């Protein structure tokens, strides 16, 4: 029996293909992980004893805070825009995604600029009204609570987008049944919708948490010492990359453990819609006190996470536009857009292929590999870059065979290397969205399709892809915007003389020139808005 | 048939992307730079115009670049390495990533304390780590040295950023060099004791915190004061004008300075072009650009200072040769941690 199953697995091209793909994507991560075997020296012991304990505690607090806030903001707003009609619903159904186009560290700089001593608001209060509120307006944003708020505002759209894709495809039958049993709206939400949406919510929140773990820029600027700042202290301050990689390996174990824990806790529960006839949701109209309340609820994350920072950035841009924007901006825009578009296609395609294979041909090994291949999102980009450079440089070493003086062939520093790097880095973004979407499709649909003689390819094309539409759109959209914002990988792996908008913004920001960074940040946001808007129309058109 | 064609196309594209990284161009110089200023790129363009040598540039974090150079080894395409921190330069030399330059011209232009004795690297600009104080609350006569900042009279008045910052790390190395590890630990504890708030934000934020009344004196790089004085935000300019600049330790070893340095990498394929570019960066014309547009002190001793730098005044820089700071970086980092300077 076992051997028959193994035989089947070994001869199945899908399994082979998925295994190979997942392995290639996981390779850089395994390179990083292998450092766990290197024995620690004095520096390692110093870091472990003096720094790590506080860093771990800070990180856990940060994670808990962001998990809670993104959950509340993301799920509540997704539920509102999918289930109810209220003033502004249509606008918010896409506008609530927008904060994701604002890189968290830019948002941090911007909010610090709004709240600090030289912000226009503060200057007005001080110079015209004579108010003196001390160093900060309202509260000290350079703190753990400050970091939690800024990160949550930047990351809740992951939860919003994936939950919304889920809620809006949910069959209204379930809710009608619950309502006919005399359940109140709140009971339906907490008793039926929330538990059923678990895969989507978990997918979204875990993406947000992985972003928290890989964040370095914001934590460093806010002076919050997290596990990741510890990785960079080891690497940069102690110039000990081995310890940095070793810490990263432990980070991978931690994330993998969390994923497995959640999966085991979910047990054999299934989330597909078998048995419930699908009927699209008819949105309930909210009457006025409630309608306005819904409007306000959606307004908060949009204002704080997007509109207010955007206004500040436009103000700064107006000061610096003339000096900063040059003829190269079109080139930056072109580079950023093209990279993001290619990467989002590649990541979505690989994620779909692997997720479909894992679903169709249960193989523990491939499933495990696919999980490993998503861990690149939890690591700081600079660490992933080392994992990529090592195998690429090894290949380049082989290629020198074909080179002669004055003629070099190399993979490193090419678009190809960059796209591959994004695949490693953003696999989780594609995979989590698509996998959670597949949870909702009943496997019996696939079986029916196969028993009707359709090939696997046709089953994927005719059954899964149309049903996964929303998930595929969210996946490619999220990857697109993530690549647009991506910094550390692009910084070190890019070809000579190659710049992107994110790099331009970062160069000014890291030099403490926030106002000069604003125009590039604005263009990132606007570029990010285009696909959000287009894909949202696409989704609205068909659902 | 159709599908086969598509696969071919994709393969062709892949090959094309790989080939685009082949360099057959003879007259180039490949630069890995940890600096990311527009002045640098402007000067590189000028260099190309004058010499016909094309400058290929990758800018990234200095530590990432050092790591990449290490991983690339013999196959590295880099010819030249630039970083804005002496400590990082020394580390990359100790890792065997650099090779000595032709000393002839550099010896004449750059003072000995700003370069490696064996010409593995040279500084091309310098920055001083000074005290910035509120003119209305602090009398400059009260200020004297980095050490004096630990005395009780400054309790709760000192502002300085995190120990993660390169400039603080190299400053610490200079303190270790002057007082030994025990003395440096006492110093760090004294500063931590006197801090007005736990370290946060960047150098600019320290100056703003003075304006907001959080503290009275901050340890800041001159370069950032130049940026504040020329900020597009008028309020930042106002604040910067309220501040005085004080060069500490004028009565003993001098004010701590750091350099932006350039070096030729160990396996540089275009060694001569890198040498030419470095000499170009040290030329009076280029040095004036750094000084006027980037508020950095010229490393070339023959170049006159622009008005702003003159206004801040002449000062005695710390005379310790920068190449001797490298060995104190790591102990300095441990001292920061022990003193609780996050």
C-alpha cells in the first residue's frame, strides 16, 4: 500500500514539479538555516546573554499588539463592507487597502514628522496659539506602542483584503440559517462568520506578523529593540554575520512552530462550502445611526493609515519637488513598475502551482517543503539576500569557466536574480492568499472534475482558477505592492546603476531628509493605487 | 507547437537577462558605495565626462556591501569601495578585501591621520562629532570635553542617539583608545546617567529635542547641522539657528572626527581606473563640491573651506590615526551594552 502510494508520488510530474519548485525557493532559506550548526563563540554568547532576552520580550509584545490591532481593524472593516450597505461603502471597499502602499518606515517617519517639534501643526500651535505641549504632540511615538500603531496601520490591509475576499464569496445561506434560528447579527458574526473565516484571518494576520518580524527600518528609527534589530546588531555592530544568520535560523524555527501549532490546533476542521448551496450575499442596508457608525469605523484606519500621512507627504513634496524630481524619475517609475509586475506574476504562478499540487496530491514532504518556502517573508530582507548570494555566486563561479578577461558572465546583479529574490521573499504573500482561498473550495469539486475525465491541468484551469479569482487577485496585488516597497533585497542584489522609487525614498529618509524623500514616497503610493483600483474593478465586475 | 515556441521565448529572455550582466566594456570602473549622496553621483558623471571612464555604481548599506565583497571573493566585479565610516573601512581592510593604492598623489594631499599608513584606504571627506547646544540656556564656557559631559551638572540634560549608529560606535572606539576599556565604561555609564531621555531618533531629532526643551546639549555630527540649516522646512532652519556648535576636547586630544573613505578592492579588474577616480575625488574641484553641497570638511589639506564651515570655526581634530580605531570597535560595542546605552 505504502509502496504503491510512494510509487504514485514518484511518477507524478505535478509532485516532482512542485517539489523541485519549492526546493529551489527554499534553498536560500536552507542556506541561512544551516548556520544553526556553526558553534557559537564569545560574541554569540555576549549577544545571547545581554541582548536577546529583552529583544525577545519586545518582539513578543510587538507581535501581540499588532496581531490584535490588525485583527480588529482588518476583520471588522472587511465584514462591514461585505455584508452591509452604508454611505461610503463602495469607496472604502478599495480605499481601505491603500495604507498598504505606504511603506511602514515611511509612515513612521511621516507620523514622527507630524507629531514632532517642527511639524506644521505643532508650529502653528506654538507660534500662533502659544500652546507649548513639550517635545511631542499627543504622545511619544518613538516607543513600543508607537511602533505597534504604525505597523498595524500599515499591515491591517493584509487582513482586510484576504478576509474581504473570503466574506464576499461566502454563501449567504449560512447566515440566513443562523438568522432564522433567531440569532442576532452579533451572534452571527462571532458564532458563524468568524470561525468560518479562520483560514483567511490566520492567513492575513500571519502575513502581518511576518512583516513585523522582518521589519528593521521602523524598529530602529523608533528605538525599539526587537529580535531583528538584534540580528543586525550582531551583523553590523559586532560585524559577525554568522551570529546574525544563526539568530535568523532560530527565528525560522519560531515561525515554523507557530504555523504548525495553528495547523494542528485547527485539526481536521474543514472550511469548504460543501452542502451549502452558494448564493451571493445580499447586503443589508444600515439605518442611520448605525450607518454613520460604520462609516466612522472605516474612516479611522483610512485616515490614520493613509490620508493624513499622504497630506503630510504632499506638503513636504511641495517644498522639495523642484530640487528632487529629475529626469531619472521616469526611469525609476519604469523600473519599479516592471519589477513589481513581473514579480507578482511569477510569485502568483508558483504559489498557485504549489498550492494546487499540495491540495490535489497529498504528500507530507511537499506540504512541508511548501511551508519552508514561505518562511522567507519572516526574515529580514538583508538576511535573505545572503542566502541568495551564496548559491548564485557559486553558480557564477562555475560560469567564470566561460569568461575571459574583459568578458564576465554572471547571474548576480541581474534582473533574473532580483526576480528570484522576490520569489523567495514574497512566496508567503502569494501562497497564504491562495491557500486560504482553496480551503473554501470543496475537494469534491476537483474529484468530480477528474472523474469526468478532465486532466489535472483542466481541473486547475476550469474549476480552481475561476473559483480562486478573488484570492488570485489579492495575491498578485499584495505581491505587486510589496515589491514596489521592497528595499533591503533590491539594495544589495540590484544591477549596477539601477534604482527604484523605494530606494530613492530610502536614501533621503536614511539621511534624515524626510521632506526630500516625500516625492518618491508619493509616487510609490500612487503607483500602488493603480492596480488596487483596477483589480478592484475587475473583482467587483465579476463577483 | 505553439507552446514550444513560448518556452523558447522564455528561455531566450532568461539568457538575455543573464547576458546583460556580461561586461565587455573596457573603460569602466565598478563602485560599491555605502554613501548615497547626489554630490557623489554628480561627481561621477563629471569624472566620466573628463576621462571617458564609465562609472558603474551599486549603493547599499556598508555592512551588506562588505559581506557581498567577502562572498564574491576573487570573482567580485567591484573595483572600488566607498564608505562613510572609518571603522567599517578598517574592518574591510582587515578582512583582506582591499589592496594598497598608488601612494604618490595621495601622500601629498591627505594628512596622515586621515588615511591608512600603507595606503589601503584614504579618507576623502571628514565630519566632526560635536556638541550642539541651545544658545539661550547654555553658555559655551561651561562646555569642555566628551568626558566633562559625564559630570553631575549635566544630569538629565544630554541628548544622544542609539549605540547602533556608526558614528557613535567610532566615537566610542576613540574613547576606548584614549582611556582604555574601564575608563570607557565609566564614561558610557556617566553619559547614560546624564541622558535627558533614552536614545531614540536620529541626529536631527536630538537637535529638535533641545529645541523642545527635553535636554540642553546633544552629541551630533556637523553634517546634519548643515542639513538642518539648509532644510526645506523653515521651522527646522529656525531651530538650527538657535543652536550653537561647540568643538569638544580642544585643550587635549581634539574633537573626534570620522571620514568617508575610498579604497581599491583586492581583486579589482579595473585597478587603474579606480585609482584615477579616487584621485579625482581628492581634486580641489571635487573637494569643494563635497564641502559646499554636502557640508563635509575636505580631506585635501590644500582646499579652502566654504563660508558655513568657516563660520563654525577652525578646530583641532583628534590626532589619533583613524586606522588605530578598528581594534576598539568590538570592545566598544560590548561597553555600550554593559552601560545600558541601547
